C-alpha cells in the first residue's frame, strides 16, 4: 500500500496511524490465548512501524512531515483486561519516542493522541459500553485535526493526564482504585440494571474503557 501511494503521489505529508484491534479479556482467560498478543502486535505495532519506515525517508529528505499515532487513554490509566491491546500501543509509543529526537531536526514531527473511548463498531461487541459516555467519531476526528494543525507531542484528556500523573506518584494507590473498576465491570453479558456505584464510576472516569 505504501509503495502504491508513493508511486502515485511521490511523497506523504501526513501519516495518521489510526487502524487498531482491541481485545477485552482478563489475563486469567488468556493463559492459552498467546495468539491474542500476537495479532494485536501485528496490527497495532508492526503495521504502523512498517508504514513509518516506508514514508519517513521521503519526509526527512524534504525536511517536512508529520506522523500521528492514535493511541489510547487506557495507556495512561492502566486499564485492566486490555493487556494485549495496551502492550501493542505502548510499543508504538516507545518506538515513536525513541526516533523523535533523531528526526526532529529534519523537520519531521510525531504526535501521539491518547484517545478516549469512541462510539465505533470496534466497541459494539462489549455491550456494557452501550451505557458508557463516549466521544462520537466526529469528536474523535476533531482531536486528530487539532493534532494536524498544532503538531504537539501529545494530545490527551485531563483525566488521562491525571491518571498518568497518579501512577507516577502513587502507583500502588492507583492499582487499588483501578482494581475496584475491574470488579465493578465484569466480562460477559452485563446485568439489566446498573448499580449506583457503577454509574458514579462511569461519570467520574468518562472516556476510560473499563
């Protein structure tokens, strides 16, 4: 695909790595599912890296380019049940942070968007998300457009940034809070009624994919 784009257009000005696969499954249910980790890495990490390696030489030669990686707010809040998904997103984040200092003086910028939960077909199988507040696809697109216009190093919500800060300062305390969410929102078919605690937790952590 990258070869076809370069043949038709000569170069790429902006690359947005948005495609992704998410798996919501506890590690206790993953002991015999190593392939879950392989397939998320294949799409969420190796795919974007291959595209970056294909288009980056042209960006550096022209002295201009922008790479936008759509990551997840879950990476900031250490969301349980998403070990396969978050690990693949973390790998791309680390790759981008490592090459960033190498290419910045060539005029190539990298932005990571820590996207909150978005109402798309990807989350449809998780029926509990029907009750969660989410971004619309248009709102998610606005975050990416802002990244294109302003070229920041990162785009994140206030709650995501707070989650990242709390883990840096008091990781043990954050584990206890997130463990409560892990127990509040189990796997499988949700109950017909939400508890008051579930509703309060969802409102307080808007955008987090428990």
